[in-house]
C-alpha cells in the first residue's frame, strides 16, 4: 500500500469545497427591459456570485444583444459571464466565428448547448452541427488554435444535464450516456434543467457517477414563486411541477403570501439538493432579483462574507405575481 500523499493529508484540503453560486440572465428584448435588468444585475452583483450565465437564442436569434450584454458585464461590473451558445442551425465556420468573438471580449466560460429544434418540425440547416457534443469539440479546437492567447485562463466548457428525461431522449439512461459523451469531448461541468423534486436531482447524480461522470453537476433551481411561469416552464421543458405546490400558490391570498410559499419551497429544494451532494446552486432568475435574493438569504450558503449594506443600496420594486 502506498503512503497517503501530502496533498491528501493537508488539513485545509480535506475541508469541504466552497459552495458555488451563480445566476442565469437573458438578454433584454427592449430598452425598458434593459433598464430593469440592470437594476437586477446591480442587486445580484452585490451578492458576489461566482459567475452569471447569459442565455443565447437558438440559431443565434439574439446574438447581438447577447454579445452586447456580455460585453457590458465585463466592462461595467465585477461579474464573470458564462456565455450560453447553441449550435443548432449554425455551421462550424459560423460558430467558430462566434466563439472567437466571445473570447476576444474576454469570455472564458461557455455553456455548450444544442438549442431547441425549429418549432415547425423542419430540419436544421444543412451543414449545421447536430449535438452539443459537436459544439464542445469545436470550442476545444478553437481553444487549441488560440492556446498562446489563453495563458491567463483556458475556457471552461459547461453542458446541460437532465434530472428528468430530455423530451427527445428514449430514456434517462440515454441522457446519462450523452452526458458521459459530453464529458469525454471536453465538458468541465454541467448545469441541470429545472426540476421540482429533489429525488430527480439525487437520482441523476447517482446514475451519472455510476456511469463514470465525474464533472460537477450543478442543480439549476428556479424560484417557485410564479404560477404562470411554473406552468409555462412545465410545458416547455416537459417537467411537471408538483401539484401540491401549484395548489398552494393558486390559493395564496396575496403576492406576498405567494412569494413566501414559493421561496420556502425553493429553499427546501435547494437545501435538499445540497444535502444530496450538489457542489453549488445555479438560480434561474428570469431577470428578477427579488425572489432570487429572498431564496439566497434563507439558504444562508456557506460562502465568504458579502458586502455589507447590499439590501439598502437599491430600493426594492413592488411585488409582481
Ligand atoms: P444535446 O446534448 O445535443 O441533446 C439533444 C438531444 O439529442 C437529446 O435528446 C440527447 O439525448 C440527444 N443526443 C445528444 N447527443 C447524442 C448523440 N451523440 N447520439 C445520439 N443522441 C444524442 N436553449 C437555448 O436555446 N438557449 C439557451 O441559452 C439555453 N440554455 C440552457 C441552459 C441549461 C442549463 C439547460 C439545461 C438548457 C438550456 N437550453 C437553452 C435548452 C437546450 O437547448 C435544450 O434542452 C435542447 O433541446 C437540448 O440541448 P442539449 O445541449 O442538452 O443538447
């Protein structure tokens, strides 16, 4: 038997790793939405997240606003952006151009996604990449070509993972095989689709680890405060929200009650995910900070201390349902 390595027995290295915190934002669709988004960004910035992810429309439908938002985040805030990128409908040449553009602005993290297929059921454009796995390989190629430029930070590549079966997938086992393939192609971490039951996330972790997936699988947690949004997301992602929660939200007397019910349910879900071994929490903010901050306060994640006076810095807007 070999003696324990110096690294293994070092007391500071056997401590639990810090819990990661991140938020998802989407590029604004109007000047008014941009204004609200920037209030949200400033509020979220003061909680010192590890990164904020910026979504990208399938086929690059919002490419310019996404790149503009990422640029501003890099230039005007202390936040580190994780740029989502989808490959469906785009050729490798087009995508290599976008990856280069993102790297030139200073982006060092990309969430490599396929994107949703065209709604009309038509085939994606000929010559376009087929799977997220292809995009990961393309990103790694671009990275290799620019390796001398990336000495102060290589690219972290993230991917999507699914606690409940992806709508097009034959089984949850297939989803895990795909996740393993994405890891082999160079993915560094995964963020999950929304889920409403902790067992779904815990089962994914167990199945993925058993299959050989070793990368962090970060639970994507949505504040469960808006009935309308829960219904819509359930339809879009094929994930069924818990009926008991839907009933409680529907029966709430006021927006404040609904917020409390939703925040408590979200905190329970996130805590249970952390107990199951989650390395962090990724909050889907829907560009609103109020519920995200309420969730964060109640979660009391073991993180470094935050800037004092955050909550007083910007007046909170009125509750919306
Ligand atoms: P893939 O991993 O390519 O999987 C797509 C389908 O193909 C699955 O059914 C999978 O089982 C199958 N498959 C994959 N590889 C193989 C293979 N080698 N052989 C056989 N079958 C295979 N969408 C956006 O448009 N913009 C966004 O910004 C965005 N952000 C997201 C963020 C997160 C955290 C998540 C979870 C999803 C996000 N999505 C976004 C949605 C995502 O684009 C869809 O879920 C899409 O349908 C699948 O994307 P994927 O990257 O998982 O694709």
